[in-house]
C-alpha cells in the first residue's frame, strides 16, 4: 500500500497536542505515583533504595487503614445522597420555575463557588464548634445543656461537604431537567399517570444522565476533599485524603502515602463504575 | 356505549363512548384580567369543534382547562352532564395530542402506546391487540420497535395521535398538532385526522390559529378574541356570515365596503345594496365582500358593473389575486380563476352580486 506520508501522519499530528497534554499532566504523574508506591521507605529521606510490596502490605494488614477507607466512602455516599435530595428541588425550580426566580436562584447557587474553599470550611468551624453559633444558640434557648458534637466527627464533615459541593449536583441536574419538555410530563398525566407515577416513569429516567453526572462529581470530589475534612475533622476524624497528606508531608513517607492515594483512587473508581452500571440498568429496564 | 377495540366488546368500526361536553361560563383569571372570560360552548357527541383565534385569545387556556392542566377560576366543564372541574387530569379520561408531539423519548413506539393502557391496568394480551389495531389505524404497522427520534415529524404526530386514541378516551383534545409540520404534510394530516375522527366518532376539540385548518376539519368553529367568543358556527357561517369585523378579517381575506344607510338599502361604491335588519337611516354601515365573490369583466362586454383600473395582480396557479382601484378612488381585492387575465393598468368592469354583501355593523 502506497499511502503518502502526509496522509499517514496527518491524524497523528492532529491528536498530538491532546495526547501530549494528557501524557504530561495525567499519565506521567500517575505512573510516577505508581512507581513511588513500590519504593522502600527511607530513613530521613522521602524514600530509600530498592522496591517492595511492603507499603501495600502495611495498608492491608492494619485495620485502621481499611476502616479509614470505609469511613471515607461512607462520608462520600452520605454527602452525595444529601446533595441529591437537597439539590433536586432547587434544580427543578431553576429549570422550570418563574424566570424572575431563575436568574436570582442561579446566581445564589453559584455564589458559594466565588468564596475560597478554605474560607467556607473555616466558616463552618465557627458555626459547628462546641462554642460555635449553633451550640450557643441552642444552649441559650435552653434546648440542650451540653454542646452537641457537631465538629471533629463525620457528621460535621458531611454537613460542610454538602454545602461545598451542592452546586456541583445542582448544575448538571438543572441542565438535564431543562432538556425535558414539560409537555412530555403533561402527556403522561393526560394518559392517566398521577404526579408520582409520571415522575417515576418519565421524568426520573430522562433526568438520569444529569443525576449520574451530579452524583459522580460530588462523590469523587468528596472522596478527594482535603481542606474541609482536615479543618472540620481535626485530629479526631481523618479521611483518606487527609491521611495521605499526613503521610506525604508530616511523616515524610512518600511510598506509603502513594500506596494509600492509589487505594483511594481505586476504590473510588470501582464505586463510580458500580454506580454507573446500576443506574444504566435501571434506565434500560423502564 | 360500545368499544372500538376487540376485547372491549365490539367488532364494528365505530367506538364508543360518545361524550357530550358542555362548557358553562368558564373563566380563567391569572390575576391580570380574565384570559378566558365567561365562555359557554356545547359540544355534541362525536362533534369536531375548533377553537380558532390569534395567539393570546384564550383558546389554549380553554383547552388546558378542559384537559385539567389549568384550574378554572369560575364556571363548569361537564362531560355527559358530570362536572369535571375538580377532577385531576389523570382521572379525566382524555386523550391529548401536543404541538411538539410530546412522545416519551426513552420509550419505543410500542411502550409509548402501552403507557396509558398500563395506567388503566389493561391485561397484557389486550394491550398487545389494541396496539396492533391502533398502529394499523394510523398506518404505522411495523414501527412498534422504533424510538421516536427514528421517526419523521409526520410519523411522530401519528404516534401521538395513536397514543391518545388507544386508551379510548371520552374526548380527544388537540393543541395545534400540525404547527410544526411542513405545508404539504400539514394538508395531508388535516385530511388524515379528520377521516380518523369521523371513523371513530370521538368528540374532538381542536385548537389552532390557522383558519384554513379550522375550516376544513371542523363541524363547527369557535372564533375567540381577547378571552371571549366572537362567534360559534359552521365553517360556512363563519366565512359567509361573520358576526363582526374582527371575525370577517381574521377568517380569510375580505373587502370592507362602507355605505350610507337609506330605506332598507345601503348606498355604496357598488351601487345600492338591499339590507335586512334595523339600521338607522343616515348612519354609515360596513359590509363584508369576499374577494372571490366579485367578478371581473372586460369593458368591451358592456355588462353591468363598476369601472375600475387594475393596480396589480398576483398569479398563484389555480387563482389570480387582483388589486383594483374603483372609479371613486376606493381599492378592492378580487380573486378569480385565471381563465381571463388582465394586465396591470387595464380598465375592467367589477361586478359584485348584491347578495354577496354581508352587513357587519355600524362603522365607528
């Protein structure tokens, strides 16, 4: 076959910029982390000479780390679920509500993103702390006599993460709901479906791509969140992301930190795949 | 009360629940004055009725109230005597066809058609036979596994129609169903829908702003302006005997001829036209004259007619439209068959039979 060189290399040239970008910024760093996770721990250095499976061994042999993974996943699930439940009505109003509300509502949903995540998380410590506004108000009204444990636990982290990531649930949901013609729902009603049936059989399946996108975004962001869990969880509750940073920076264990980071990525990826599979099946069954 | 489909007890072509719909003093007020203002319509069993009017006249709001998507502010809607104003949409037993088809995009044609029957808990095998029948009725046999996006606009509209009919509703409601189709298909669908409606004999309310659609399809037309009914009548009533100037101008083209009222006559540029009814002598009266009611003759014919000059002409194949200037300076539109053609600037005689003038009321 006599294909001119130009024709053969043309397509390759076209994808080269994208390939380069992905290669340099995603693949290489990832490979470096994978490599790092097999290195020997060092004494006074980030890592020592030679390679080992020991980092993974340490991770799996200590229930402390496994339970940390479970707790991180649990925080991710809860945050995602609460964001979905809270975000759906807002997204619906933004998609279908009166136009006057829509402009204001859209601005309100986006406004938290304009404030830095550190400031927002710090704001929550002021509200949630033992001497914080919520506890003081409740004590002041005589509703409780000892402060509720709102901080330094998973509950506080979930509360703050929901606030931080809610826009990431609302925006994809909103765009999915906007794509559903209101007369489609009206048609279902005219055919004898009540509001709930019309929602379940028609609106929900059509909104599913948006629900999927929003859930995956929030879940992944929750798993990898660092600032909020470290500020709210303090020393008492640590998510995986916090532990990874501890290992890398505080205790200077790069190989073990890398192994933990990879385990976090892996469990997150498995969860996302399971979720995508589950929701897709639900959609087809309709 | 007999069913159209097998399994509901019938083998003949007609269904079925012929429902009489009665709308009484129906009003809808969104808070800025009534959008629909105390309208009353009696729709006979099996009748095809159109709500015709410009956008914002209240026709769609009326349809939505009949369907149950809008609450009536006041008044009653009766299906066979029973007031349904407080019955929710899903319990009203209506079949509705929407302007943009509103098919469920994530379901096949078959699933779309089955939806309403599943809501009614119809047994599976009956659902299957009914779907087969209705697909045959709308000439889409073999399309049951397609998704809406795989169908043309006209096919989607037929699926929408089938989906509304397969549940054997009491009444069929159509909201500008042909507005999104191209001109040729629109004309085909007019005939298709009308034939289908005649065959099944279902009481039908059709909303449109297209007067040709309303005229060709309906038993009766309800013309609405500003939330009120301007006129209810057969298509020929509406066209030949319009209730007022607004109706005359909305439905087709019309010449408004003004004249002074004398003793049972009106003096116009076309001569004295006899009129019946009470019109105070000396007042000015408006008469409607349809362009096709007028005859154009060559001056050489020496016939009885008003002299006029051709200003312009528009040939459209089957017809020619002329703009003419009468001797007195008034302009008049005339539509004729292109058998005899006149050129711009030609002198002609305009003959308008006295019985083709229709009084519209006093000129303001």
